[in-house]
C-alpha cells in the first residue's frame, strides 16, 4: 500500500508514533502490565493512550508509557515484550517493504483470532507483517474533497453511529468535515473514537466504532477512495449530498482530492491571468485548488487566495452600506403532486440581497428549527451555476474567460451561520423536500441589489433601484426570474415591457405543453441567467437556462422574442424519454419555437427556409425519417399539424396524455424506442381522427403491428401519405396546397387523382 499517504519510511529520532498493523488496523501496545516483569505486548484498537505509543531512539522502540522500557524479544520464545532501555541489544529496522525487522525475523500478527497476539516470524510479504507508522504529532485533520462537486466528505447530521448521516457538505473547515487518517482507517475529527465504515447491505457509508472497525481505506493511482473491491462514489442525482459504495470506474464522481495535496501543489504558483487557454489544465487545477483552500480557511483571516471577481461576476465598493434584512422562507409549497415528465423548476427563492466578495454575512435561523428542517435549506451565493471544465465544449477548443466556478452553496443549521463568499453573488435560498413550513431568517452584512418585480415595481422606481451597487441584477415575474449584469440592467428604460415579454413567452410555453386552466403547470419559476461564459453552446437549457452574454443580452427587448429563448426553454418542457427523444430531441423542441413564432409574428421558420419543399423532395427520393436532419424530422410532425384543423391541439393533447400515464405505463415507454414511436402515432391519429399509417410509411418510420391494429380497430379512415403543405404555393400535383384556412391534399387512388379538403 505504498500509495497510502500515512506511510512513513523514515521516522525522526525522538518522534512518538503509533505502530499500526496493516492486516488488523490495530495498534502495537502494552495491553497489560507496566514493566518488563509483567508487561504483555500485543495488538489493541486505537485509543490514543500512551500505552499504544512508541518513541524512535536510534534502532530502538521506546515505550510511550515509560521510555525507560523498550520493545524487545523474549528470550527462548518468538514473542516480544518490554526490556530495559539501558541494556537492550535489540536493533529494529523499518524496511522498504514496511516490515519492522529484527535480524532475519519480522514483527508478525498471526492470523489466529482474535488477532491480539504479536510475534517474531521469518520475513514474508503478507499484510500481517506490514505496518503503518502514524505520528502522534498530527494536529490538523485531513479533508476528502469530491472532484465532481468540490464538496467535503462529512457527517452531515448526527454525532454517533446510530444517528450519523455521512455525506457531502460545503467545505468550511468544520470538525464535521475533518478526518484523521490512521493506518487504513479514517477517524472522524468530531470524535476520533468513531471512524468511516462501510455498510455493504445498503451500499452506504457510515460511522462506526474505531475500536472494532475492520474498514481499511486507500487512495488508488486513479484518485479513487477505495475499500476492498468498491470505490466511494458521489451519485449524479441532485442535490448531490449522498455518497455510496460502487464498482470502480473512471468517472469524475469517484475521484477525490486530499486537502494536504492541494495545499502542497499550490505553493509558489502565480495567480491566474484571464483569459487563459482551455488546454492549460495546470492553471485550471490551480484555480480549483484556490477555491477549495479559500473555503477551508479561517473566516477571521483574509482570503488566502484572492479571486479575479473584477472580470466576473463583479465587485462591490467597500464604502457601499451593508444592511441587515429579515427574509421569510416559504417551504410550505414544497412537493409536486405528480410527475410532470419534464424539467420541473427547482425550489429557489430569490432575495434582493447581494453578498460582496470576502464579506462574512450571518444567516440566522431560529434555534427552535430542527436540524432536519435546517437541512432542507441551502444558501446559494450566485445564480451562475455553470462550472467550466477542460472538457466543456466552450473551453476545449477555446479559453477560460472567467473563473471556472463563480457561485457557491452553503448548508445551514439552526442558529447563527457565518458565510463568506470568495466570488460574491446574489443570495438565493434553495429548498429540498421534507417538512412543509415557513420560517423567518435574519441576513446580516449584505448589500441591497437591483431587483425588479413585474407588476409591482414602477418604471420610475426602477430608475433609482438600478443604481444600487451590486454587479448582478434580478428581475422577476409570476412565471420566471431573469439574472443579468447590472451594467446591462442600467440600460433598461422600460423594465415593464421587457419582463412582460419574458412572462408572455413563458405563458406560451405552458400552453404549447398542454397546460391551461384545467391543468396547472408545475409550481415554480423558470430561471434565465446571463453569464460571461457558459459550458456549451451560445445558450443551453436546464435549471437555470444559461445564456452566453457574448451572444445574447438578456436586457435587450429582442431577446425574449428570439428563437434561442423559445428553443432553450422549450427543452425544459420536452418529454424526452417518453416520446420526444425518439422523434429527435433537437427537432421536437422546435414545436415550441414554431408555436411561439406563429403566435408572435404569424410566421413559420420552416416555410422561410423552404424546409417543407426540401424535405418533401428528399422523401420523394427515398429519404427515411431517421436519415433526415433536424429540420426534416420537424417537417414530418408539422406536416401533420398543418393538414388537420385540430392544429397545435394534437401536440398539446399528446403532452397531456403522456403526463396522465401511470408510472408503470411511463416506465414501459422509456424502455423501447418503438414503443415511443407507436405512442405518438396512436395519439396523433386519435387527435386528428384519421389513421396516419400511410404518412409513417411514406417517411419510412416503422410501426408495430400491435399499434397499427389498435388504430385500425377504431375504424378511422386512412389519411394520405403525402401531407406536405406549400403554405400558399403549389409545389407539385401530388402535394398539399393551402388555400386560406383549408388544406387540399392530392393523392393517387385506383381511380386516379382525387381531392379531399380538410
């Protein structure tokens, strides 16, 4: 186990240590007696006593309980005991194989249970002859930091094995996050009589008594934290506070940093200068390390590693007044009462407050709040969630325009919680599921940020509010929150018009997804965030939806009416694993875009770029649906929409029907693409009142016999295969021509061509 950081090949003369056997993780100790006459030397669980300590003196091991005695073989046996230091001839060597050797023998822990005996035995390479040497002088705990979350392994709640929850916490340097490596065990800094253990029945990790723990952990060459054949794994599911045991792999969620290594690697490194190349992984890792070291530093001292917040997200003047505000947190609305089968907005509650970089604020929760209730509350500083990494699409062939991480999250407990941000940011409260309640909290030493509430803040009030000294601004409506740079916000003269547009498109997205007065959309608001650099694309979906400021200024009235806004927010409404992915994720999302474009401008991008004609010609020449590009595949669905009076309602109904599925039915769909293809075929056929089988055949999109039989049994007339509208322009004799609000579909029959209007 040469990769274990606790191994010491050279022990300083006079240094007091523990000698820990690698096969038992127990300490060499005087287990009874106190002199050469009655002492029994054997193995015992760590208890921190002097009876388990040994002092290196030349080639002798002096006993920590009384240094006038030393470790010595017992004459005529293979046992060891205590001898007088003054006349002992024992000469011990700690060799490169981690054995404690005397002549041709090594200190050996026999395999016979209860494994409390220690003897001298011929040297070999088994673990029962290998020893860790642990210094008694270790004062500072180690911190184990997940590389995929930059949070620390910790005891999240509880304090004893019966109630402790081991997981991840924001790194803060608290005793809950500290661990003392001792041999192969990791003893908890909150109470060293407990250590990190494994529960193989649940695949979880836990606290267990150090005195009887058999858990032996090691860090492998791939930076995985291992126990036996398993690795410590951080599942990808939000809120990413859980740790489990899982088979080893090369994912970042199984890689860990040790605080001591980060600190050593950063010594003497110059500060980063932005921008720097995306290929410069050394500077990137140093920036991540600076962030973690800042988190673990004392809040009473200045940040040891100042960050480049002037580049982004911005600074607050030292003379700007700091204030104390009371905020009412509303957790009474937690819990969606159903699975909406889309990206549901998270439970974020904004404030009009900003924490300046380096400032320490207090978030004071009532002492009457339970620990479990407090764990439902997380404080986020900054809405800019994108973590730029060497593998990020906008970095890999480019550069870092800002710090890789520019926002932070903090767990809180009942009482006073001190929070310092190394980046600065808007103060946001995030909630997780659990008990429903409201609570008032006090927030101290913060500045008031520009904040606009649509329908409440007047344009005149805005002229004063937007001058507040905080670099990021929040604008809120009933349906969404927009985060943008204050320097952009100060250019807004009519915030009412801007936010009415964002609110308007959110309402259109809800409608296109099938929500209306009979079925309310998910609770919560979509967040749209302007950033100096994002991970991928010029904008991307998710919560929040992120927009790269180089391309899109969210303070511009044109942005909410831009295709990109409809497209990215549309992704959040898609029912991907149930049907929309099977018909093309980048195609079906634009059903939302085309609906909004039609409502706002009475236009159709497919028509503008001649996609209907182009796709029809491709299909005439043998192209199948799966061979088509994103526009071709979108044409397939839009042809059906244009051909029947039901119009957009067919897709609204499809979304509603999918939401109405039972969990079992929905899961059944996700397991097979053919089921998803059939699901849409059956629902659209029922919505339009015609069997669409010929259209599917024309596009080479296979249907199951079961699905075709189900629709045939309804007695629906078959719609023709070609449904391509020209939007007022005749494209050929066998395609649809739209005249006013009527489509004429021409298709061949046994009698020749005949016309049928829909």
